[in-house]
């Protein structure tokens, strides 16, 4: 991936730190997907950026892991979120899936990520979800 493309100063529109937008989007997700979200004990957000959609995940799930390859975005995530509640991983989804065993009852979110991935990366993403877990993914 082109790490320089994603840097804090060139994508300020992705910085939205009041959490209100995040809650609104999450409410639409729970209305749209007929699923019991309470059954998931671990939630991952792949490509969390500057956390614009992460707030609601932290409000609704006990264990949240934010995965983000850009160092400058990770610096923002570290400022925004309490490390007691959230794990922040400075890595790409490819490295994450290679190096992490996914616990059962995991759920994956990704907001505005897939269209940045190549077809091969997308296949890899869905393949890892399919073979690595029996969980769902919401994008
Ligand atoms: C358009 S931004 C969206 C950020 C955030 N989800 C939002 O909506 O505000 C796409 C994000 O995906 C991350 N990303 C790009 N390639 C990735 C990869 N291979 N694995 C994980 N994240 C990736 C970028 O660093 C960036 O933060």
C-alpha cells in the first residue's frame, strides 16, 4: 500500500471526534442487519483511520481492536481512545491476519476501506474472514 497517501494532514475530513456521526451510522447498521450484535465478544475495525466511526464501537462492545497501518493516524487514535478499553494496532490487515489468531465470536467492521484495496487484497480479506473465523463482517 502507499503509506504516504494516508496522512493526517491530507485527510482532515476523516477527523470527526465528537462521536455523534459514529452513533448515527451504527444505529443504521443495527437497523439494516438483522443480527444479535450482543453475541459478539470481540470487535475489530480494519482501517480505523482517525477513529471517526470507532466511537460507537467502543460504546457498544466491551473489546474493540482498531487496526490501522498509517502511523500518523495511529497517533490520533492513541490520543482519542482510552487504552483500557481499546487495543490499537499499527499494522495492515494483511499483517494482522497473518500474525493474529482470531477468537471465536469476532466481528469485523470496515468503513471506507474496501475501495482502497486491490482486488487481490479484497480476496485476501474475505478469505481470511471465511477460513479464520465463523464471524461476520460489516462494511
Ligand atoms: C478512506 S480511509 C477510512 C478511514 C476510516 N475508516 C474512516 O472512514 O474515517 C481508509 C483507511 O484504510 C487504511 N488502509 C489502507 N490500506 C489498508 C490495509 N491494507 N489494511 C488496513 N488498513 C488499510 C488507511 O490507512 C485508511 O486509514
